[in-house]
């Protein structure tokens, strides 16, 4: 018998959830409000949290500080990060989904062993292979493609796709085979259109991971001409004198593309997470 919640219990639940939501949102609010305040007011603690002197001076300073000197242009760093994220996301969607389809829907010898290997690769952190990768690709340092290629194939993305594909009824593929469709046509014409939620989930998670990538650019990039935005932010933060208002403005500009991508794919992302939780 389902338990009915009293109005008092319901009010208490909403109060606790509201407090927790505010605690999680508080750093984001501080980031946004601080980006509009002078640097001397950013670190005033709780007394400086409320807006007093708000302006766009920090954003203007961040965008104008990247002029024709050696530091380069802000939009160039933004463009490099967008290019890298686009290549990794699109390439990953194609490569990982096709690998997952072969592991989850096609029958071939050694399939289970390969899928087990993929699961084991999920347990290996990138920090464990960063140094070997550095020595393998040392000759390709300070290039655009070396920042993207190692991250196109991803074990966790393959696992997400495979989990979703295995929940698709086999009768759909059997009907496609009766109509004369081969594996390639079945995948692109039937499986992909039915898998929008998992494609959106993988796209958002991949974009988020690639957009915030820092360790690999630190190891492989020393030329400002191919420097992505997160690495440039660390360089910008280390410049003297330290202006926290401009640093927070830089942080808002860094986070903004992620929010736009999530807002665009939000509906499919929620569906993908919910379906993975139920089907997995």
C-alpha cells in the first residue's frame, strides 16, 4: 500500500530540496555576479555577494586584452576549443556507435571477449595512460589533430550505446533483413533514428569532457597558436596583477557554450538518462 505524504511532510521535503538546490547553485551565482563586479569587491565574502556596482567592464577587459600581442585573440582560443570539441563529438558519435552496434547486435566470434575488454578499459583513468601517450605522440606536439584524435574512441561511450542498442527489439532488425536491408542500412536507416536519446546523452557528456580538457593540452601544447580555451584561462589567471573580476568573466565565457549545448539537447538527454536507468 502506497504511503500518502501529509502536507507538512511535503512542505518539509520541498524545503530541504530547495535548500540543497540553492547550495549547489550558489557557486554558479557567485561566478556570474562576480563577473560583473570590480575585482576588489569579488573577494568580500558574503557581504560582497549582493550586487552593488555591476558593469560589463570585466567582459570588455577580457575580450580586449587579447589583442595583436603574443597572447593572441580570445576568439581564436574559443574557435580552437569549438573545433576540437566538434571533431571529438562528431567523430565519437560515429565511431563509438558503430562499434557498439557491432558488439551488441551483430554475432561474431570473440564478441563477448571484446566487450569485456571495453568494460575493463572504462576502469583505466586517463592519468594512467597520459605519459605513455605523451611519448608516443611527442613528435606531433603543438598540432590541432593530436588534441582530438586520441579521444574520439571512448570506452564509456561504447558502453552507453551498447546498453541502449541491446534494448531494441530484435524483431525490428529481422523485419529489415526480410526487406533486404544489410547491416549498414539497418544501422543508419533504423537504429540511428530510434536512438536519438542516447546520441544526445553521449554528445553532451563528450562535449563536456572535451571542452574542459586540461591535462592533455598541458602536456602537448606550448604554442599559443593552437592553445585551447581552458589552457588559456590558466595562463590568463597567472598573469599579474591578478584581477578576479576578469577571471570570473573568463569563467562565464568558458561555461557558456556548455550551457548552450545542454539546453539544445536537454530533452533527448533526459530521455537517454531515464531509458538507460530503466533498461540498464
